[in-house]
């Protein structure tokens, strides 16, 4: 498979200023050393608790945020004239000149706040197109109408404001805006979390259809594991700024090896009154990203931590083909889970 993005030791820190001179005294380590390959045409799910750095990682990948350190390599389609380009340290003017800015897009979590309430739908969708190309008025309107039809809306919606639509329709407009520049890679930041369950399924089906029709690559950021199971080809689990496990989605659900992944999966509800799963309830709170714990970041909450976990940070190592995990006890976690929590843990 061809790579479209390659992250090498990616960091994104937010400085904390203090003192009279407002100097940097510390930093929030939102993304703290992420290595990740994203392949063309796939949907990669990125899951984890709120505050673990999922959205920040997505925004840094497409250069909405500048990385503090590390590399984000972009591979042009069919080799492309730009070859392998480091997005993190290429000037924004160069990204725009090469046309890369339009190839990387994002759909934000809440369309109510991501769409300008003072703009008509036609102007919202036209704005990114005008940044890339100059089209006559009639051609521009025809292109906007085609985009609206792709997402399930019509010409009748052109001259309306965002507040005149339902939540699902607003998210469709946000998707139309994201695909307006013919992107190759789209970050989907919890695009269904603010919607009703019935509408969620419609948006998910729309995203899958667009991925096939337009040959898109997705990074799907969410905390909803069943959504990931439905739409993602591979799944990466993130905890406190680091990837702790990554594998094909089916394998994450059937043969996960990290204790944190087991805890997340145990919380999935099953619509069966006969089934009584025992949840793995993690002790304590998520440590502060300002001062993450030494060694394995998960060890203060892990039910299987040992001395090595407290002192030595586990590398992200291969468990099997396409399956990696960062855990010193990855070879014995499944047995430990069953011994401590029983066979009823899903």
C-alpha cells in the first residue's frame, strides 16, 4: 500500500507562561512522540479518552497547528512533483503554491460552530474553492450545486443560512465544504458525536460512499468504538499523547493486547439482557499532560503494572503482522485480563 502521510516522532506542545516577563515555565504535552503511517485509500480510526491528544494530532498532521518537533511527511499522488514533503517545516506560502493546502481538509466536530452563521451556504462552500482556483460565477455555482448533491442536498439549499438546517444537514454542508477542493486526505473530528443516532448512521454511510467515489483517505477521530468498528480499516489507540496500540480494526476488537484497549472495549454496551459483562474500571484520573508519569504513561491506572512499567517507557513494538503495541507485558495481558476479570469481559 502507498503511504499518503508518515509521522515521525511528532510533538505538539503548548507553552505555559508565567512570571512578570511571561516566560515559558512549562508546556502541555498534547502530542508527545507519535510515529504513524497512513496509507492511501484507508480509513484510520484514532480512539482514546477525551484530552488524550487525538484532535491535536489530526490538526497538526494537516498543518492547522505547527508541530513543536518531529516530521509529517506527505507523499504526492503517483509520486507527484513534490515527492516526499515535510509539511511541518514547509512555509505556508509554499504549501499553497504547490496546491497541497487544498489536498488536506478537515470536518470539525460541531457544525454549529464551524460554519459561519452570517454566510449563506453557497458562500460557505465557495470560499475554499476561490482560494484554489478562479471560476466564472455560473461555473462556480454549478460546482457548488454538484457538491451539495454529492452530500444529499439540493440547489434549494443554496440561499439559506446554517441556522435554518438540522444538525445532520449542517454536517452535510461541512462535508461539502471539506471536499470542495478535491482533497486526498480528510481529518474527521468526531463528525457524528453531536448528532442523533439515526442521523449518525446516515452521515457514516455518506462518508463511506464519498470515500469510494472520490478516492479519499480518512483519519477518523472519535471516542465511540462501535463507530470505529463500522467505518475504519485500522485503529490506533491513543493515551496521554502517545499511540499505545495500532492494528487492523477487526484485530483490535478480537485480539487486543494493551490493558488500556481492553478497558475501552469492556465499556461497549451489548443489547442483550442475558449478557452481563464486567467492565474494567480504571483507578484514578488521567495524569496531567503537563507532567506525564515516568515510564509507561498508563502505569498509574494499569491493574497489571510491575516495577519495570514504573521506570522504563515501553516502545511501540510489533506483536504480529500490522499489529503493534507499547506494553512490557503485551504477551501475557490477555491471560491476566481473564484471570482478574473473568471470561465475561468483552
